[in-house]
C-alpha cells in the first residue's frame, strides 16, 4: 500500500485542487497494491501535462462541441416551477450524445489514453451509461473496450448492455458480491493490474485512487462552468440560490459544484437513501481511496440499494466527504418511491423523461420546495445528469 501523506487541511477555496497524494482534507489518497502505484503515477503525470497543454484542451473542447453537442442547454422548467413556487433551471446533460454526463469524462480520459499510447480502455459501469460512453469513445478513437458490469445490473439495464455490444465493446458480467457497481469496480481494478501494459483504466466517477477523483472532476467541470455562464445571463442575481445534483460516486455533482463553489449558492448533493455514504456512512477505504463508506462495525463494506443502478454504490468521491465536513455543500437523501414519483412528475410537467439517478435531485427539490427548505421564489439550478430510456423497463415493471 502506498503511504498516505497528511498535508494539512486545506480550506474550501483550495478544494479545487487536492493536496499531496490527492488529499481532500482527510479523504482521498491512493490505497492500491504496490504494482499499481507506477501506473497511477503515470496517469497523474500524463493528466497534468495534458491539462496544461493548449492543444489537448482544444481537441477536447472540439470533440465535446461537434460530437457531444456541448454546450448543453439550461432549460427553464416553467410548469414545474409554477407548481413549486420557485424558479427551476435544468442543466440538460440528458441531451448529450449517449444521453448522460458520463461522456464528458470519458472523452477526456480516452484522449489521454491515446496520448499515453494505450490501445484499450477498461471500465466499470452500474447504470451502463459510463460503459456506453466508454464503448462510444473507443469506437470513435479506434480503440478496444472491455466493460465490467455487475450481473444484476446487466439484467436491469439490458438496453445499455446491447448498446455497448453494438458499439463493439466486450461486456463482462460480474457475478461476485451484490453483483452491482461495487463488484464491477473491484473486478475492473483487478483486471487493470493484469493488463496495464496496453490498457488504460477509464474510471467513471470522481472516486478511486489519485488522480482519478480530481481528474474526473476536472473533466466534468465543463457542466458547472457552462451553467455558471448560462446562469449569469439568465438570472438577474447572476447565480442561483441553490445548485442541486444527484450523487453516486459523485462526478456530475463534483463537476457542477466546481462551477459554483466560489459563489454564495447553496450546494446540495442528493444521495439515494439506500446508498447514502455521507448521510449514513463512516470513514473507511474502498476501491483505492479513503472517504465515507457504508460499512459494519468490523469495517466490512455493506451492500447499497437504490432503484437507480448508478447510485447503488456504498461509497462516495472524497471531495464530497470533504465538502460535507467543511459545510460548503450539504447532502440529503431521497427514497425510491419519491424518485419514481418525481420521474413521473417531471415527465408530465416538462415533457422530459429523465434517468432515475437524475430524478433523485428532482425529488429533493420537490420535497424541499414543499416544506419551505427552498423558500418560495428561490432560483434553483439542477443538473439533469441523464435521460431515462435505460430505465423504462424498470418503470414498466413498477406500473
Ligand atoms: C444518468 C446518471 N446520473 C448520475 C450517475 C451517478 O454518477 P455520478 O455520481 O458519478 O455522477 C450515473 C451513474 O451511472 C448516471 O448514469
């Protein structure tokens, strides 16, 4: 195991860049087998160089614009706003190519992998959206892709499994443990150890060993940066009162919050009640990083549960644990029933079928506007992380 360096306790303003070995306060770090340390270091070096290289940034910007369709719109949710007595704006990551924010991070990492001379991408996926994005980027750049997915998720997200295979990726069902995202992550990390020579681990959220939590947030900050500019022209106050996003591993929320962390906006991350690492977890180590995790008194990782496979994870990215400790962001939970109701309500009021993950954020806004936590007349910027096609079979079964 790599030694973790304790390098002081940065303030909220420093939360943009982790200290030492990727430390966000006491969280983060790099807890990986010795054999993976040089590979994490190689990724870190490559990312620092690439991120400072105007040519890399220009190529990423170009592909995000002509292939992904960025900037995504900021849509006023007029009818739902009227019902709730607030001004709700939706950052439409559901309108990206492949249908979720995952593509922003994947294209960044895939371009990085190509720059590093790798020919194959390895990924884990829960909802299948990160897997689809990885398969898409591999096809676009002429690379191979292998995606690990819990067997249970392959059953509830069959559409995405088919999409990945259509795009030429190998999908490996993982049969261990709870057969969900946690087990897919473990298997992808195990596989990376054996294939590191020619393969790049394209991690799908703002978690994992350093530099992934930081790098993924930097690739996702395009959401927050765009939304900040869009809010500046849409709102007389310039910034919204609340900025809300769902939190699984935490990438769409981290990217969204990055654009608003230095404003007075209240940042709210919404966890699944059954996967609430910040609200119900304690400090521990999982998948190469220290953060809040769901665990029993012996440190055994507990199983998460959520109707949304992308939030069905017992940990959370280290930056969120840190922002929670600082009090800069608050983290709340909603349950499956509220999520299903919110999905239907958004569909009927706005004509948008969102992903069950994204509906967590919508559900909290509905509840908080109802009980006054969000005062009447407030402006709320909500990141709608993905579209709901993948969840139609789950919703069909429920109805
Ligand atoms: C549409 C969508 N939103 C949110 C998430 C949660 O991931 P993160 O917390 O990294 O944004 C997922 C994960 O699969 C997803 O597919």
